[in-house]
């Protein structure tokens, strides 16, 4: 993530280190990184809808655990790549997706193997 985006997130001007009092300048790339990472976090939370459905139906029959496992591997790779680059726009949303995906897989696994979580009220 660029200096301007990091400065925006921290609340300090990007050019503060230069001693200038000029206004904060955000490049198109930085703006897209912020928007994409924010949307990525929302996308990462979307499996919660599947979790809700499994809990309501008390079944995970319509969930592919294999598909979810493939996604988790991809999330791990993107997290590693983002960390290697030092790019939070890559590793933050993928970290959220990995955690929500593991939770989704765990609930699906419980329903498949008879250890059903309690019914929501």
C-alpha cells in the first residue's frame, strides 16, 4: 500500500516526514487499494450467510467442504504474498476470509459427523 494510503489510515499527512504542510494527496492506486480491501473484507464476511443457513436447517448437506478447503489454500497463499509485499490491502481481507472460511468448514464438518451445534433460538 502506498505512503498516501497508509498516511490516510493513520491520520497523518503523507508528506509530514518531508516537513511540508501541503494537503494529503491520494493516488488512484491508493484509493483503489482502500476500496478493494474494504470490499474484500465484506466479501470475506459473506460466508456468514452460509453459516446462518446451516444453523437454520441444521444441515450442511448443500455445502461443499472440498470447495471451501481449496479456497482456504488460496487465502493462505494471498496472505503470504501480501505479507511478503507488506501490503495490508492483500493480507487483511484474505485473513478475514480465512478465519470465516475455517469457521464455515468447522460448522459444516460438525453437521456431517453428528456433533450438531445447538439450534439457534
